[in-house]
């Protein structure tokens, strides 16, 4: 642990020095960008170190299997992240809920942007991050359910198109809707207040 | 082989998304513009017989000694009869020789045409200057012009013909293009320097796309986002209902949105070419982009409720669509770029796969620029075509230029949250780094080796890769 802790602390310390210096010099966007990137590096590594990747993969696959069963698609979990589904032709198909499918990257990026965006007060940031993470988690399960549903009904041939295009597009649109609803909408209302006060 | 399969499976969505969103949007735009352009070319509307009306040109000028004379000289060379237009210059508290230059020019040319010089002793802002000029104007149409632009010889005539032939149009914007052959001194100096040339060509393609395709397309569905501050034209009576505001940084966008809310029809005059000088320093470009974005947010905030209420479809298109692509997608994309590099770190993909993916993305954007250029080229005038042909090869640098502009754009948005004040001019990041050079050198001497060493230590101990 000390082997990882000391370099991590040194990295955080150095990042902080650079960021603080730039902040004092009022390089706001550079600060925002660097803080976000440093946090992303630290976040990605720490999440991996503490086994969050595997945990998220397991949670997402378990919940997807649960909802798929409720929707009438026979499914089970193998080795925590392999989702086995049965198609209408009784064929068994294994879907690997990998790191990308776990939506952990989207969650990390969203948390960092909301966390460091100077638009909100801290309590609103916490509430938005909590809501946003829950939302991303739900739409990710929906994304996988779209793939699972299509594969269960039409067989493994549709897997590529569903995974690569349809489900991804759905997820992309939903994530953008979240950013719009939280970030852009609040920005417009914030500037409205400012202009009116002027 | 496995890498290639992975590459296709994982990166195809990116390409597909670009194809679906950017390529689809651009293709529709190019097709619609080309169809409209050629249809109108074949069935050229007959100009009605009419006497050319008297028009007013309002030029607000603040510290414009360098460009004002050049602008006035192009006005005197117009194909429009000189007795049929007046020029109203509003000197907005200039500290340089703007007023002297105008007075001297006026003394030389006043016999031929009507030239008025109004003066504010203290700088009041562009909106005030425009309002004063408009109050003095007597013409049937009023053209608001920036003091540093150059007009093509037939710009005034074409603008008036456009309005006379389209009585339903209340306001219109001209076709703004980056000057390339119209200021030899500046352009000659740019041509030999890499960064200024890169910026100028980036802006050339950006402006030509924004007007020849963008404004043209927007005019087809009456959703012009901004009447250009450099050249916009309105019927005199329109100014009884709208005013240039002084509470936002984007007075041109503000007045455009006021017109939309009144249900006015806004057009685009493709053959009224107006040339503006390119910005050749990163700091000036930064200042301009920050101002634009702050203005965009201010106007969006100011009218967000009213515009959706008064014109629901058009209002939503103006408010949500533009902010979605500029602001929402801008912030969402911000961390995906470094995230792609982190994919290597978390052993998701190999270095080669990521490099290929990034290259593919870049190539996709070059091709997208190519698609835009095809559209622009087809409808542009011969002078523009010459520049496009000459600098077509520089299209490979345009996505990089847009990448820089993208960072400046986000910086502008961020400043809205942080800064209490809205300033017309901003000190750019490069000049600030240079100004603080002595402190930076010290900081770099200690900071950079420290960051590099700690990053490697972090990599070695925490990730265990090296």
C-alpha cells in the first residue's frame, strides 16, 4: 500500500502545485482542464486499484440479468461479468459485460465535469452527481437490455449492429440529454439572472 | 488481426456517430443550398423596374484609424449612385485619430455624397453608437457596417436589389468572407509566416462555411442565428420595434433574436460580399471567441423564456439546437479526448489501436471539411474559388484550427461562470504567459521535472507499467 500511496500523494501534490499556480494567475480554463485531466488519471487508477471496475461489471451484469429475467428473457451470470442469455431458438449466447459496457468511464467523466464546473454550489454539485450517476447507471442497464432483447429475439447475428450502433446511439443521446438538462440549462438560467441583474 | 477486429468494433461507433451527426447535417445543408442556388440561377427573378432608393450606412467606430479610411474608400467605389446613399460615422470616444481621418476624408468627398460625423466624447459602446447613427438615418434601408471591413463593388447594389425583389424580408445579413487579396500588406505578411497563415486559412474556411453554407441554409428555414455585426441591413421601419441593446456583448445576435420574436423574416444576401481581415494572433482570436461565447450565453439567457413562448419551433431551434452542439457536446467531449489516451493505461486497448483510432477521427474530420468545401466552391464567386484552389491542401490543418477554436469556445463559456464583468477585449493566454515569463521560468525549472518524475513514479508503482 505504501508503495502506491507515496507516489500517488507526490503526483497529487505536484498536480496541485501546478494547478494552484495557474489558478492564482487566473488561467481559468487551463485550470479546469488540468484539474479534470489529473482527476481523471487519479480516478481511473484509483478505481482500478480498489477493484471498482470488477465491482461495476458485476453489478451491471447482475442487474441486467435480473431485469432481463423479469422481461421474460432467460438469463444467468457466469464468472460475475458474463451474461448468458437464451434466444427464442433455445440457443445460448454469452455477452461479456466489459469495462466499457460497465459505464464506469462515463460516470467518472460526468462526476469530474460537474464536480469542477464552477457553476454550482457544493451541495448542488453533490446532488447532481448523485442523480447523474444513478441516471447513467439506469440508462446503461437499458442499453444492455436493448442488446439482450434484440439478441434473444433475432439471434446472435444482430449483436454487432445492436451493440455498435443502436444501443450506443441510444446511450449517447441519453447521456447528452443529461448534460443538456444539467449543464446547459442551468447555464442559460444562470446567465439570465446575470443579464437581468445588469 | 485481433487488434483490427477490436478496432473496428470499438471505433466504428465513433465513426458512425460522426457520419450520422456531422456528415448527415453537412450533407443536408450542402444539398439544400446547392438545390436552392441552382434553382434560382436557372429561374433568375426579373428585377422590377424601380428607382434605386435612398439608403443610409451607419458605421460605429472606436479606435479605427487603421481601417476606417479603407472602408470609406470602398464605399465611394460602389456601383450604387453616390447621391442615393448617406454615410453616418459615429466616432465612439476614440482615443486615436479616427475622427481626424474621417474629417479629412469627408472634406475630400463631401461634394459627391452625404457624409455625417457624429461624435461621442466618451466611449459609450457599439450599441449606443449604432442607435445614434440609426436615429440620424434618413434612408429607406439602413446598413450597419463595421469600420474595418471592405465591400465588394456591387455589395450595396445587390443588397438593395435583394430587398426590393423580396418585400417579405425585413432584415438580412451579407456574405462575410476573410479578406485574402484585399489588403496586400497584411496578406503578404501572413503568407510567409506559418502560424498567422494557419490561423488565417482556418478562419477563411470557417467563415466561408458559416456564411456561404451556414447562413444560406438558415435563411431557407428562416432561422438565421445572428445578423452579422460586420454587415447587416434592415428596413427603416423595423427599427421602430427593435433596438440595439447595451446589456450584452453580442448586440448583433440580440437584435436578431428580437426580430425573430416579432415574427420578422430574416434573409441572407449571398452576392453582397463583405471582406474582414483575418485575426493572426492566438491572443486576439481568444479574445474574439470568448466575447462571442459570452454574448451567445447572455442573449440565450436573456430571451430563453420569451423566444420559446413567442415562436415555439423557431425559438427552440435557435436556443436548444445551437447550444446543444456548442455547449453541451463541447463539455461532454472535453474529457473523452484524454480518456482515449487512458485506454492504453487501463489495458483496454493497445497504443497502436488508439493511435489508429485518433488518426481515423482526424481523417474523418478532414473529409468532412472537404465535403463542406465542395458545397462552398460550387456557389462561391470566382475570387473565392481562387483562394479555395490555392489553399485546398491546407484543409488538413483546418480540423486542428477548429480544435483550438473549440478550446477557446469552452474557455469563453467558463468565464461566464467565473467573471463578474463582461469585457469587450480579453487578454489572451499566450500574451499572459509571456508577460509572466520570469515567474514561469522559475516555476517550470522546478515544477516540470517534479511532475515528470512523479508521473513516472506514479506509473511505475501504482500502475506497474514501466
